[in-house]
C-alpha cells in the first residue's frame, strides 16, 4: 500500500481555522531528494443520497463562496470531533432537508482532493424517508433551498452545470445504476 | 444562480504556496449577519480516462502525502497558468502513462470540495491510444506506477479502498455506463 512513500522531515504549521488547518511538510522523496507538500487538513464529511418514495433525490441549493455562486448538491456536512459518520449523516439530513430516514446505508468513502487535502467524504443512501415535525435547524451561517429531483432532471442539471460537484455527480450515477434497475 | 449570495467585506491572505493559496474572507450573509469563510485557491486540474483497445482503463498508483498512503487513480495533473485543459490533459497523459490519444473528448467539469476550495477538475476520455516512443518525463517530485485495469477489477479496487478518490470512482462509473453498453 505504501509504494513510493514520502517520509516527513519536518512540519510547518501555517493556519488553524474553524474548518481547515494548513501545513507545509518537508519530505524525503523515494529517490532520496527533498521536496515540500502543502497540506489542507479537514475533519472529514458525510454526504447523503435521500431517495423519496417516488424515486427522486432530495437536494439542496446553496451559495458556495469558493465558487462565488450557488450550486445544487446532495445534503452534506462536516464531522464533529469524535462523531460517527452515520450519526452525522442522520443529523445533516434532518437539518438540511427536515427528513428522517428509516434506512441509512453506507455506500463508500472517498477522498475529494488527495493531491492537497485529507478530506474524506462518507457517502450514504437514505431510504424510507419521513418528515420530522420540528427538525433541528441549520447552523446559523447556512442557507439552503430544498428540492426533489428525478434522475433525468438531475442529469440535465449536470449538463447545465447547476449541479457541479464531484460527490453529487457521483451520487446521481450511483442512484441511476442501483435504483432504476 | 446566486441564491443566498454572500458578499465579501474583506479578504485576509494567509498563505501563498507552490500549489495552493489560502485566504479568509469576511462575508455578509443573506440575513445581514457577518461570518468568515476559509478558502483554498487552486489552479484547477484535469483528469483523463484513458481507454485501451481492450476496454481497460489506464491508471497510476502514487503516494498521496495528505492520505499517508498510495492509491490508484486515473491520470491527472494541475493546469499551468494560461493553459487550456485539453492541452494539459494531453501533456499529463503522456507524462504519466507514455500514451498519446487520437481522440480526446471532454466529459464535464466539476468542483472537488466546494465547501472550502475553488478547485475544478476537467474530466476527459482518451481513446485510440498509441505508445509515444520517448514520452516527456514526470515532474521531478512525481513517482507513479502504471497499470491497466478492467472495469470489473476497478470495481474490486474500489471495494478494497485501493481506489479511494472521487474523480476515479466517478470515472469508473462513467466508463461502465458509456463504454460497456
């Protein structure tokens, strides 16, 4: 598993924020030379594919400051310290959509940007949804609009780049391959 | 497209590295309150799904310092300033695999981590591959091992988490849906 391993010589801490930490590691390369690696540490996140009884996917539109525009995504959120991903998934589904799920199943985990970040997303599918009467509210700096989207509509939104992130495109393909057959 | 827009009040530059830049923006939220957003600026990247005449995908195994292990990915690389993505894709395919492609086609672009980074990957499929006699060499801090993987083998590698990044999982699903039918 550790072909071409790079060993750390030293770590320079650059930034410690609310969400990310940034550091620069000096490393020894497999050929013995030295280089540096810029690393963004992230607590990890969950994303959920909530499937309605009509076979639609519940999505949220929100403004994403790094892209300077709003995009449509599956519900997602960061892990709090010590939190199990399935717990985070249940919480984020409730906060962002007002739904609970009788069945929550892990699909897989993946790194989003392995070249510079350790962020891992744990992807779940949520089925047998039910409306929660008084759902927990969003974080105070979160604003989202909820929508229910068929697979065909989702594919059109990908073409229009209103859906524009890897986890959501991946989720749509997964749903198409696993739910429509 | 700009529902819930957050307007920038000020930008604090934190770090300017070889690959990423980090800044903290103070923003006004849609409800008039203020918050901060931690942003990782990235030049953008390409990723390529190189398909052999036998229907296999050419992949590369490399050590990823943020994950502290090696993973198997489709070929990818950063955009140089002013570079068109199709040019970068041709260069990275040659450098990482030694292949040229008679047909290179853009599939789509997507953000990898829209919550904290502006990184966008432009995904291409490369067909009608040919071996380049003396391919351009890798960057001096890059070490990769090339392999050709069938869709079935790729799905097994995803289960084993030796393939572990969003773009490669997405690429495998795309190849399965578009090449095997």
